[in-house]
C-alpha cells in the first residue's frame, strides 16, 4: 500500500467497505498511511459523509474542519442520544413530566444538529 501513488491510496481508503475503525487501524501502521488518513483530509471527510450524509450541509468547503474530530463528536453525540432516549420510558412513564426532565439534553456538549440527526435516525430505524 505504501508504494501506491497518493491519489490511488486515497481512493482505496475512501472505499465504503472500510469503516472508521479500519481507517484508524490503517493510520496506525506507518507514517505514510497516517499522512494519507490525516484528520483534515479527504479520507475522514468521506467517512463522515458516508455515515451521516445529511450533516454536510452544515459545513463549508472552505472550512478547515478536522473531520476526524467531527466524526468522533457526532459518534459520541449519537451514543449519548441513544442513552437519553433509552431512559425516557423510565423517567416519563407517569403523566407528570418534571420541569427539569430534559436538562440532560440541554447540557449536551455537542452541536444540536448532531443530536437532532441521531433522533431522526432512531425514529427511522426499522421496527420502531
């Protein structure tokens, strides 16, 4: 892999068969592959686009975005949203919803569109 031209290597790493964990593992193997998988590069942008295509509208092409950090933030926001939604039935089974019932959502440390996107994913899951 390390002997391939950069453009070809990038195309292989952007393949939709590879997941984020695969890209992380590849980037740990050597300097050449780590540079091909740089956080602000095309590979992590493509990972983000493949996983959450509706979120790209929040970014400009001229932004110096760390796609790796955005991927991590969105992934963590999704895990937190799933945890919060799973706790709803226990907390709000009664007719009375406490005033501070949604405070955990309000204090999330992520962009609100990440949380909204995960809620839409949960609502659109098969069997829900």
